[in-house]
C-alpha cells in the first residue's frame, strides 16, 4: 500500500479541532514526510508503514510546544487513528489524501 502524497488531516484535541497537511514521499527508498499547520512546517520522524498501519513522530511549537506520536490506519485515500503527546489524552486523527493534479502532483 502506498501512502505517498498530500494528506489533509484533522485532529480533535482538548483545545479544539486542529487541521494540518502532511506530505509523505520516498527518498532513496525511505518513507519521509513533512507537516504544515499553524504557520509552521516540521519534518516527520520515524515514518513507518507496516501493512495498513502508519506511524510517525513530529515536534510542534504552535499552538504549544509538543512532541506528538501518530498511529493511524490507512484505508485507500483515507486514514484514521490517534495522536498522543506525552501524558495528555490521545486525540482522534482523520485524514483524506488529495487527488493528484494533472501531471501527477497532488498539490
């Protein structure tokens, strides 16, 4: 299963709904990514796809400084799962992959 592409993410957190965009791609055969949201762009770390389970880590500074761990299940062009920040309660995560534009790019 491929997760490469641009994904629109929505997270239900204790401080409200937060949206972000994640991009996954392969570089030298390794799955990597970046996330954009709240006016910042951050690299994704430890990106692992195991069957339909996708996990990654990212550090954000807005709206507050947090180290997040994502654990989602991919089903075609949608995903669902959770994001966890330390001892805080897990937040529900959902997402949809953007359809590729003409020329093969999804942005």
